[in-house]
């Protein structure tokens, strides 16, 4: 693994280390290209809801300044891209795009964690999430990918739904077909492995294999040591191999704006 487009920063309030430490760790571990994709700031949330796990809108300029500085610092050694992990919230997506477009991010990944608009939806990682939220999640991913703005779909198997397995498989199939139709690779998330989480799910990637979805590995780095990734990479590759999948090295980077 020499490419990673899923890297957070301390600005999201749940990741550690400086931006330079992430870049150094990536370089020291042999990466040739990385992208920063911190949790996107939400526009229009002020006064409604405190979405604590993301940078504030006022931090956006400093985020890009820092990445642009690192781009220069690592020039000729490692390629660095700027991006965001974006949620598709129907009520706020337009305003969000208007906020981030002037900064000209190199790419966006879609990382949906909530149904609806977050404050009026359900967290899909909650084992108590309802079937309605699960289908809504699939719908929002479909709507998001139709915009053509996204380079890949992060942790599509995030839902921790504990209801009918048959229902979950139907949703997985819909997600895979949606991503395939949009020409967007899906991610096998190595943070899930590092953190002993409920994903990546083998049952999901068995369906992805049948549908023929390209798969990309993503560190979802929340600390610089995530780039010391051999153990998690091996587990991910073994899981994918058992499903008949060989991941692609890197996604085609789509410039969103
Ligand atoms: Zn995060
Ligand atoms: Zn992430």
C-alpha cells in the first residue's frame, strides 16, 4: 500500500498529531501519495446543533494553508493532496459546496455516518439503528454519488444494523450496485481493523465481489502511527482475497469543482 486518501487531522477533535507528523509518518512508511480528508465542516449547523467531530467552518482556510505548505515541503518526495471526507446532508449540501469550492480541494470522499441531516437522523454505527435509517443511508449515498463529485465511497459497510440479516444484505447489494453504476470505488477501511470494529464486513465484500466493485484500501488515519500499517493491510488483503477481490492501488482522483 503506497497510496492513502483517508487521513484526518487534529481539527476534527478526535484525531491526534500535527499535519507534519502525518506526512512524515506516511513518507517514512514508503507512501508515494497521500491525501488529507478531514471531516468536512458543516455549514448551517451553528445555533442548531454542535457536531463535535469535525472542524469548525472558520478553520477551513488554515487547514488548506497547512496542506499547501506540506505540498511544497514534500515536493519531489511524496505527493500530497487536499480533500475532505464529506457527508451528504440534503438540507446543507449546497451551502457546503459553496463554502469549500473556493479552496479548490483536490478531491472528496463520501463518508456517510448519519441518516438525514445528522441532527435529525440516526448514527448508522449504533447497533440500535433502525431499518428506516438504513434505507435512508443507501438513498443518500445514491443521491451523493449521482453528483459526480466523489472520488470514492468510504466505509460503505459502516451500518451496525442488528435486525434482519436479509435486509442488511439487500442494503449492501444496493450500495454496491450504486457505487458500481457511479464508477466509484468502495473502501476497505483499515481503521475498522485497527480498532477491532464491526467493519470491514466480509459479508459486504462477498457482495461487492459479485457486483464487480473496484475496492481501495483506506487507512482512515486518526493518528500518524496509522501509516505503520502492515498488520492491518495484511488482514484486509486476506479478507478481500477470501472474497476473490484484489484491491486497486489508487482511485482515479476526481476534481470536484
Ligand atoms: Zn473520524
Ligand atoms: Zn474517516
